[in-house]
C-alpha cells in the first residue's frame, strides 16, 4: 500500500509539471488495475480493503483528470463511472471529493452544466467538506465554477466568498490530510476564481485573479503557471489591450501549450483575429504561433 501511495504522489507531481499527458493517463490506469487486482486476490482486513479501493479510485481519478486536462474527453468518459464507484466503495469521504470534482469538470466540458453542478454539490455535501475548512474552500470554489454556467453572478460570488473565508480559517497544520490535497492553496483558489470570472466575462476581475495566481504559485506548478498566463492574456485582450495580451501569451512555454491551455489560447487567437486582424499584435502572434507553437 505504501508503494502505491508513493506512486500516486509521483503521478500528481508529474501532472503539476507537465499537465495531463498520455503517459500520465496510461500509468495511472495501469496502477488502478494493479490496486483492483490486489483487492480481488486473497483475503484482507476491512481497513486494507478500504485503502485498496481508495488507491484504485485515486489512480482512476488521475487517469480521468489527465484525459480532461488534455481535452481528450472521450477517453475521460471511460474512467468517470469507475472512479465514482471505487470512491464509494472505499468509504472514505476524502477520496470522494476529488472524484466528484473531476466528474463535474468532465460534465462541464461535455456541455452538461446541470450534471456538473450536481457533481460539485455532491462534493460540497460530503462530511469532510463540512468539517475541514480546506476541503470546504475547495468544494465551494469548484461549485462556483459550475454555478457560473447555471446561476446568476450573486450566487457565484457568494460561493467564491465562502471559499475565501474557509481558506482563511484553514489550520496550516495538514494533520491527517492526504498528500494529494497539497495542491489546493491560495494560488489554486485564485486560479479557480479566475476561471469562474472569465466565464462571467468579468475580465478586469479575472485579470486580477490571474495575476494573483502567478504571484502565489509554487515553483513546481508549471502547468498551472501556463494556464494562468493564458487566462491572463485572454482577459487583457478582452479589455482592449492587445499589445500586452500578446506579450503575455508569448511567455508561455511551448511544451505546456496543450489541452486546456491550448483551448484557452485558441479562444484568445480567435478573438484577436476577429477584433484586430491587421494589427501589429495580431501579426506578431500569428508569426509566434507558426514559428514557436507550430500552430
């Protein structure tokens, strides 16, 4: 079990650095199957069975998230139901939270906002989200992301405010929290807030949250740094600042321009070419995409 949990930590670190890749997805799916095989072989105590189901759920969830992050939604659909079932079998609310969160993300990308909202509400209603401020902050923030597609701005801002209050009350001592939960901090909350306010087209506030994300990100969070920069460029562009927007977009590491980051940059490119196709920033961006991004 300790070996499996260490391997899961390594997968999380790989995702933080490179984002969702085929390699991360394949490794996670293989390790999920290994945990399931161990569960089905021999006899084990209830505690060990629960840990094996939790490990299988986390690995399946990692495969699910890698596919979502790389915008391979058909592949992601192949994992979501199994991840939900394994998390339920584990009997561990802390395992259920990320699975429902990522299920909500998949449903949102599939154009199923009501299902996405229901998944976020399921995560929000777990015992651990009601008793631990850090989980409360995470689940409120993810709820806000989905509410931006289904509810009015007042409801969305109420959830974002609740997420901020909960984070401010969080005990800095992680206690018994699992290592995967280390990803959620001030920078992650700022990034989720940026995504939410971008959906609401509150571009000035989205820009402020993007700057805050970049200011607070840990050094190893390379994928999120690229994603935040893409959000920042898009927010700057929608406020009429094409020059600064293109300068921001050109700072992205080409190796990290895939999946969700590439999708945001695709929106950025379409807007730039629609609003200022003959401008100097548009020409610079077109040349950069061709020479550096090979797009």
